[in-house]
């Protein structure tokens, strides 16, 4: 039995080695870059959609919150009296309420600062120009109602109403400051009107309240400066009053008379 002879490998021949070419490396880098760019663009689109959704949700919540706050404040109206001063001297006692197209004062049991119903607060609503005179905004001030004397300091006397000629209280202008709370902003307009249920033959709405009693309903007309069909929009609110007693009435005498 003879062994098979193996020819030795030639010293000048090199064996093949594993690896990649420069072209293959460039293609791999290019594919990886395209994949990274696609991922970044997808993340940007997703984050942008999330931001828009959050912005719309917050705007809708803000509008709903404004409606809830106005309903709570006005439906919580309470009948209180004020000693209207005239020339520094105490005046007659009257129902505390100021109702104008752009200004409104009332006493309510609801407070934004307190966050719940409690002691009566004097609320001062005022419509002022918006930022850079773009549209208008609705702001409100709050202060404790401590009695007829303190509330009467907001009234400087009595005078004839410019429209009806009836005697009506003259209130000091509402001051807007650092403690004023912006209820609603970016509005095309905002105005108040008040329903007179005692008028005949049927109740009607007025923009200047002069009667010595509270209105049975208050309307707040709101409209957005830039309407967006994709979001909740401020709407006109009609809030009924629930006051059945007046602070100046003699209820003890009525009870004695059997009314």
C-alpha cells in the first residue's frame, strides 16, 4: 500500500481572506442614514400631532371651564344691600347690583380664589381691550362683602339714568390690576344684558339695569376673535337667577300679614 503524494503549496500564492469592500461599506452607511432620517421624521410628525392634540384639548377645557365658572359665579348671586354714599355722607340703603353692557357688579357665594362656595364675595366683571388691542378680554375682581357700608363705598351717589330717566346708583369705575383674573381672552366681543321679568306685556332684555331688584336672568354674549370649527368656541350664556327674596323687604311684616 503506497501513500498518495501531496504537492506542497507554492510560496507565491495567497489564500483568500474574509471582509467587505469600500463600496459595500458606503452602501451600508447610506442605508443606515436613510433609516435614521425616516425614524426622525416619523417621530417629529408624531410629536407635532401630539402637541396639536394637547393644544386643542387644553383649549376645549379652557372654554368649558369659562362656561362653568361664569355659571357658578352668576347662579350663586345673593341679594345684599349697600349704603350708597353721596358727597362723603352716608346715603340710602339700596340693592347692591350694577348692570351695564361692559361692566357688572354683584355679590356671589362662589369665589375663584376660594375655589368653592362660602362667604359672599363682591365680583366685578369688566370688558377691556385685548393684548395689542386685538379683540377684548373679560376680567373679574374679587373682594369680600363685609357689609352694606363697605359695599356702599363703591357707589358715589344717585342720579338720573341717561336712558330711562329713573334714579339709579352711580358706581365708581372698576379698577383692573395685578389681582384681576382673566376669565376669557381673544374675544371678538363680550357684552352683558339683563332680563326684566316685571315688564309688561312680556319680559325683555336691557343693557343697563336701573330697577331696585335683581334681574331674573343675565345673558353674557361671547364670540371668538378667530373662529376655529375644530375647537369648542365661546358661546352666549343665559344664566337664570334663583333669588326669591330681597334684602330690603320686611319679611317679618309679611309673615304677620299672612302673605
